[in-house]
C-alpha cells in the first residue's frame, strides 16, 4: 500500500546526523516505506516510553531505526482526488543506548 512520507519537526534533521555512509541506506528504506505503508513492525511500551501506534523499521544491520506512525485513508479536498495514506516519520537514529526511543519519546510527549 503506497503512502506519502511526512516528517514531524526534527525528524528530517535526524538524517543529517547519521554517518554519511548510512544516509543512503536510510533513504532506500524511506523509498521502501513509501511503497509499503505496512513495512514496519509495531512498537508498544519501549523502555518506559509508550509507543503504541508507532512502527519501527530497521536498517544498517538493525543498528538504526526509523520510527513512524500511520495515517490511513486521508481524503484530499482539492477537487476530487483519491484518499491517500501517510507515514509520519517521528525519528531516525541509532538503537544503541535506546537513543532513538528516547528522542521519539521527547518529541511525542
């Protein structure tokens, strides 16, 4: 199921913080997500942070995560247009020391 990618405040800047050699792999995963809204695995309570309704995608041998939420069947109002699905990117970063989960927790609270 195709979708549009939207970045929540701060999330796009996360890509710039990734090592240069990993940024390309991140963009590849975002392209895959754009073609399959259901690519990620669901999150729940992660290290004391309530992430119900969010999803994770692994990349770079599962060392990094893309965390997103889904908005399905949004209807465009500009004339007659089909409904769209949106992947709302909340954070991108390393799993090490639960860094990305802490970042996302701060952004959604």
